[in-house]
C-alpha cells in the first residue's frame, strides 16, 4: 500500500512542517476470498465447473490461483486472469469439496470449501445372481449389491426367460411355480435414479419330481407259456428315468431300462396281470393293470427262423419246430413285413410231412435292396406259438429310372467361354447303394466321329460344371447311376452353348462407288460362333474414333451420306448377341469428287456510289479442288418501284482463284443482285443472290424533256430527263419562273384554252440535292419548242464534310444567345423610357399619314415590287396534275438591292410589326415558299442574306394610323 508522511514541529513562536515522504507497504496474503461456485455441467461422464472471483482485498498483486479438491491441491495453478475450471475425472454419486487459494508475493490465503455431490448413474459391476434349487418347483435366488453402485439402489429385478420378478431392495427372492427338471436362465437388473444395468445370465435346473401319467403296457400272447409286454416312457417324466419295474401279479419280473420284455415259463390257459412302474431319483409312477390269458396247450419255445438272401427278390427261410410242440403241428404261418412300408405279408404253410423235423420255405416277389423282418408261428389244434422277429436285407440290382440331368448354360466371368452347369438327382429306384455317377457328353454334329460320347465326370457328387466347350454348339448329356450290381442310364438332355464373338472376319469389298454412296460386300466370318444378327460398317479416323455408317443383316449394304473426295478407312463389325461383337480389318475407300457445297454468300467490304468490293469464304465442302470463282451481277428492280421494271442480264464481273473482288462502273442508288459461283473439276455451286444498293449522289441532268400539244391539252414529259442518283423528293415544273406543279409524276397535262408561249423548266429535287433542265420556250400555236438556256448546275444540299456552323446544336445555341441579347436590349430601352419622362415641348409634331394604299401599289409599275404575288392554278379547267389537284401558290422574291434602296432598318422593323398585327389577312404560303427561301435546302442552316431578303419582303405591307390623341398640350 502506498503511504505518505510529514512531520509538524511546534514551539512558542509557531510551527514548521516537513515535506511529504512516500513509502509503500509490503504485500500480504489476500483477504476476503469467497468460496468457489460449483455446478455439474455433464452427467455421463460427470463434469463439474468450478468458478471463483478475485478476493475483496488482494493486499498486493495476485500472481496465481490454485484449486484443492477434498483437501488435496491440484498439481497445477492458474494465472491471475483465469476464474474457472472444469473438473472431468469424477465418479457418479460422489461428494467433492473444492476450495480456492489466491497467492501474492506476500503469501497465500485459502477460501472455505464448497461441496457438491455428482448425480447418480447406472450401476456398474453387477454380478450374476447365485441360484440354489429348493425343490422341483422352487429356486432361491440371492445376490450381492453391485461393486460400483453409482447411486442409491432403488430396486432389483429378476429376468427369467422373458418374465420379470420385482425384488425391491431385497438381496434374495424365492421363485416358485416352476416346472420340475427344467433349466432356467436368471439375470439380475440393478437400478438407480440414473439408470439400470443387467448382469450376465446364470442358469439352474429344478429338482426332479416323481414321474406322472404312465400309460398301461401292451400285451401280446405269444404262446401258451409266454406273453410279450411292451410299454412307453411316461408322458411327464419329471426327470431322467433310471429304471422300469415290470410286475406280474404284483411280483417284479423285470427291472431295467428296456421298454420290452418277453415273459416265458407261464402256464398255458392262465390269466396274468401286468403293471409297469417308471422310477427316477424322486420316485416312481405305476401304470394301470393290464391282463391277458395264455393260450391253452399251445406249443411253446419257438426259435426265430434262419434267413438267407438268395437273390434281389428271394429269401430262403428255415426254422425248427417249437421246443415243446404239445401235440402235432397243424400248420406254420410265416409273417414277412417291410420295415419302411410296414406292410405284413402272411404265408400259410400246411404241414403234410413230419412236423418234428426242420422246415424251409422260399419267399419270392420281394423288392431288391429292402430290409424285411420275418417270424414263424407254429399252431396245433389247441393253440399257436410265435417266434421273435429276425431281419435280413435282399440283394442289390442295377438302378432303375435315372432322371436326366438339369442343364443351365452360362458364360465364364469376364469372357465368352461357355460353360454348362449340370445338376441331377439319384435314381427313382436305386435298388442298392449308389456308389458313383458317370456323366457322358456328346456333340451333335453331322460327322459321326464327333458324336461319340465322352466321359466328362466320374464321382459321387450330384453336380458338375463343364467348361471345355465350344461356343454356339449343341451338346447332349447323359447320367449313369452305378451301384454294386450294375448301372442305369438316363435319357439324353440337349442344350446349346451361348454365342461368342465371330472369328475370321475379312475386310469389306466396295463397288458402285459414287461421290456420296458406295455398295459394300461383306464376307461371312470363317467361324461365326453363333447366328450373326447384325453387320455393322464403321469408319475409323486417324485418331482412332469410330463412326457407324450402316448396319443391318444383309451382307451387301449401301453407304449413304458420304463426303465426296474423302478417304475412309472402313471395317466390318459382326455381332452374334448384344455384347458378342468383333471387328475385322479395315479397307480404304476413296470417294470421287463432286460439285462444291456449303458456299456462303459474299460479304460487302466497301460500298460507294459507283464502286464496291466483296469478299467470300471457300465452300464448307469443296468436294474436290476449287479451281476458280465467278462473281455474277445484274441490276434488279427497286423494291419500292411503282412502275414496271425489267431486271438486266446477268454479267460475270470476276473470274479467278481469289476470294476477293472489286466492282466499278456501278450506278448510284441502284439495287443490284450478286452471287458467287465456285468451280471444281466436276461442277460448280452458287450462293443465294444477295442484294445491295449503291450510295447516293447528286441528281444529274440527262436529256431535255419533251413538250407536245393538241387542241385541248399541252403535255410535258420529263421521264428521261434526269438520273436521280438518290431518293426522289419531288419534281417542280415552272413556267416563266412560276410554279405550275410539284410532285412525283413525270408527266403533266395542262389544259389548252388559247394560244400561248410557255417557258418551261423542270427541277429535280432529291435528298442529296437538285438539278435543272434547260429553259424551253414552247409556242402552242406553232408547236415548236426552243431551248433557251443550258442546264442548271447541280446544287448540293450540303457538303459531305458539314461545317460546325451548320450543325443543329450550333444553330440552337446561337438562337438562344440571340434571344438573351434581345431581351437584355429591350429591358435597357424600357428602363430608360420609364425613368425619363419627355417634356411636352420636346415631342415631335404629328405628321399626317398618306392615304392607305394596297401593298402591291407601293412601287412604281416599272419596278419589280417586293411582296407576295399569288399565281393560282384552279382546281379544274386549268393545268391538271396526275397526282395533285390542289392549287399551288408561287412566292417570288426580288433581289436584295431593291429592298435595301427603299426602306431603312427602322422602317423595316416597323413594317414587320404592322404586318404581324394584321388579323384579317391570311397569307397562304406553300412549302415551296420556304424551299425557295431556304435555297432548296433540306437541312436546318439558313443563309443570312436570303433570310434578310425574305424579312424585307414582308416590309411592303403597312398599317395606317386611324386615330391619335395627344395629351399635355
């Protein structure tokens, strides 16, 4: 801590102070360190977040923090800016206390601890339960708590073969109502609030119980002194049967595990009762009593017969008489039964000879390789005695009815090698033990030597995979079943192997080759390996790419759409199935040349009024060697021509190997048709006709127009007088300078009312300029016309290189600037007039104005006056235009000199102002007036001199003052 000190000293006169002296205290352990805050952030695995805050009094500079868990410090520390840590190595349902220690250079201080208990989880280490069998229906199950409980055990469950038994929190459970001598599997399930865990299963057997439900035995009287007893296992043994006890009239006559007993030494004609008791470790069960009586005075002691197999269908049976015949044997009965079919054959044998000697009998009509049981019965008049059964097996014979094999044709994986999978069963009558099978294969062929059977397999298996086969070949298979007595064959089964790619293809042969098609002959493959279903003709390029040209079943195919003058490498591909294709060698085919194709239209490189240049590309398909090009041209009719027109003859303007040509001597503003013709050694091809229009020029005078008349009309025809060289705007026909007609017609008919001399002149006006014919004097009385002047000069509307002062932007700029200057000038004059009031004596005296005259009488008769002179052509009875019936007004403007000599600039301004105030006079000014003023200019530029002449022309119209009132006199 930083502190400052100073000393005060007092005496009787006063005091004095020293200066401040600073000192810093040493650091000490922090104070006020709060315990950390602890929260669990993860359950599985358990994780705890520890967070802390700096001490309230650090007493220095905090250098580090350290955590302790359960009183043990962590082996690492945290810097001064870290205030949390996540502890991960924890156990479920465990209590942990955390404290934090803050350290300065002066020492460390620890906070109080904060405790937290982690959440519960499923138990671990659940051991299988201990099983103890109590009885035949009860098992006592006990267990110990899990080694790692991970919480408080809420309950235990026992799982027993799909059933669950709730045990609560007990550690033992008695399970009852079980089946005796039955194995049960138990598993223990321990549960906490965090989950459950099952142990491995443990098995135990219930104890045995006494058997139950013993059926009564079956008795068979076999003689006067013997009875055969048979019995079965109890229906509910409840354990392992350890012995059977056979009692005859309560006396045990047999003890053992056999279920059959033959009781001898009985008394003939006596009834005996028999019971059987089945015993296990826990007790026994007694069957009901069964009784039967022995035969009275019947023979006894009959031994089993002796058997000898004489053949596959015969057994020789021999036997001896009974030990005690008890009389004369009347007959013997031979019982023969098949063990599989359970059919008993009974043969009665009458005894006509000595009954005390050995007897024999040959049993026939038996089945081969069958086991038979035989017993003999000897009878007297008082009863019969039977021997035990004895068995024998007849001898084998060759098998019979061997089924044919089942065939399945396949292909070897990854190739075309055919295979046949064969599967067969044993003979329907094996007649013995089948030792092995023989599989024979033969090829169906026209040659007898190839159809000999070949042994393909010899063994005991009933299946075989035959791989040594040829493709697309018919085979037959036969199976022989072999036993010790012989063998039996099956019928032949036929199959055909699958196709394979053909082999031995040859190159195709060509004939009838033209420029675009060829006929190809295909040779059949030497080894087709199947039925050829498709022949495909392909072309192979130098890069290896293949193109299919034709395909089909025929061995002669025609190739279409070939390129002329082209070399093809053509081969044949033959297919016997979808993927069974092979290609043969290729042969070269070269098509002859043909006329070119794909010639594009020429392109205009330069186009002027009388010259043009063109360029074109070679044909896309030259189909040979291009030898020359021709440029053909003819003059076409304009698309907007109203008059009939005949196109000119086609001319060849260029011929040569080049791909560029220039044309000269063209007519301006003329429509031409052009095309290019390309020639090779076979023929030629031409492009489509393209049209172009040459550039415009000024019109030209060509020949005088014709004038003719009769008694009623005067006809003027100027159809051959001009070369327009551009789009026509109008023709103007004048008579002595007066406009008679303007329009697009080339012939005008003027009504003839009297003999008159005309001074005709025609002006041709186009978009590029104008041209005039010479002035022709025509006298209608004589019908004679005289050319007075030479043709007028062509007057262009504007030069091609327009000056800047004739541009629209410059004219608009000058007009706006003039208006601004005029406004400034007028404002200055008005301002001067307003601020200066003239004196009365300074006013000029009134001058009387002359009498108003007509504007046309301003000038003397001999002088050409300035003004508007309307020369009107009536609508009817006067010169008639073919296209225009309206009246025409002609404005004639004199030269500039007359106007300048008559009036001053001031009078001009006044006259114009007076003229603009006239409302009762309407002046009709035709478009030709402005064309005259503008000098036949279609542009926006107006010559300054012509504009002044036009304005001065309006100054001849005046307005007379009618009244005037003077004031301030």
